């Protein structure tokens, strides 16, 4: 709980500083108030868990309720860089995730009807020993966060594998660029926002196994997922949320070692404040359940709870930039620290 309180305090402090710097104390004296209230929704940050194993399974990414118009194409490029340290052992096996992962996805979305759009995501994944170990330890020292055993291993080491019953169940090839599995997602807005009543949308996705299972970029099987989301706006504030379920298919390497996988349960909530007519502050919280509980250790059997914090800024034309960071709120269950950079444009 101390870790959660520290991180929430940092986020709230950043929001408060931005408020003091950018918005007049008297709302009636603020000439940009109307422009902020009518500005488009820029959030949420479209992040997913960037763990080495979890990124091989299907999930539903956070998004807003607005759908892309027929004839238009939205292109989003989202680049995520994570430092990961999840090392533990039990009687049945061990997890050694020590390194850094860079995942960059190109997401192309187009409208089918006025309320329906379809999106295709093409991800590239690269894992390395990286350069963030010293920074992460310093970051944790400043905010009183646990190192989860980082001090017991050499800096800039690389190891990404899971062992079970004396065999290797998973490994992610280092210093090699590879395609991940490709999700195709259809979103249908079923209720429009009216006053305080939220907009409601549903989603369905299928993930095509284009990533190499033997090199750790995919799980070698078709998967599918379902989700439902809500969104409500009041003035220059918006809130959103959603829940999802995914059919996680067991990789052949898991089957060979006797490991089972659990179906995916996902939930997220987000808050957006359009603090300037061209900029928004974004805060989000995402939950994802564990992949497998069979080893009896939290590095594989622990859930992931991620805190997202960032800013979105309108660029030239119909473009937008997003930058932020992610911190895992449950020690030893997800990436320690993640940096996010995104670009979006509409054709």
C-alpha cells in the first residue's frame, strides 16, 4: 500500500502543478474554458501490459467511445519501452525475466458504419539487456519503492525464460526484432452519451498467430476476446472504463511442460482533463490477471496492476502526440517502469 500511495501522490502532485501553471483560478475569467469543453477526447493512453509472456496473448486495449467515420482512416503508432525484473523460483519451476522490451505497434482503424469501426494492429517486438537498471534503482530509492531483488543480479543482464518440470516452457530471443501476433478488433457503439448518461460500446477481437512461438514473439494459436466500455464527459473532464475477457490458448511449449494458462480478465479505468484547448492530462489504471498459477510463484501467478500517467497534445493538421509513463503497482508481477510515446493522425 505504501508503494501505491507514493505513486498516486506523485501523479496528483503533477496534476496540481499543471493546474496552477496553466489554468486561471477564476474559471469565469478563463477565455479558453469553452474551447477546452468542446475539444475532442484525446485519451485514454492505449497501453497494454508489456511483459514478455503476457504480450503474446490477446487482450482488449483501452480506447474512447468515438468511432472512426466511414471513408476515414486513423493511424496510431505507439512505442512502448519497459524495464522488467521478475525473478523467482518454486518447487515446480522458475521465472527469469531480466531485461528490457521495446514494442512498437502500428494500429490502422477505419469506419464501417457511423457507429462501427475495425482496427488492425501490427506489432514489432525487440528485447535487450538495455540501459535502465541504474536509473530504475535510483527511481525506486527516491520514492521508497521495492527493488524486488534487482540488487542480487548484475546490472544490464539479459535472461527471459520460464522453466517448468525440468524443461523450458518459454523464452524470448534477445537482440532480435520480430513480429508479434496481429489482433483485429471490431468496435460497435451501442449507446451515445446524453447529458450525464455515458456512451456504451462493445468490442470483439481475433488475434492471428503471426509471431514466432519458438522465439517468444507469439503463442502459436488463434485467440479471441470480448469487451465492453463506457465513457462520460462533463465539461473539460472525461472518464472512461471497460472490462474484457480473452480466450488464452496454451502454447505447445507450455503443453510439453504441463503448464496450463488461465483465460484473460482485463479491466481499466481512466480520467482525462483537457487543461488547455490543445492538450490533455491523462491518468489510467489497468488490471490484467495472471497467465498461469501452476508454478505457485508470483512472477508467473501474480496479477498486474498498472498506473498510466501522460499528456496528449494536438499537432499540426489532424495529428496528435502522446507521451507518458507506466508503473506497476504490484511488485514482481509486471514491468517495473515503462515509457510510452505515441503519434496519431487521420487521413
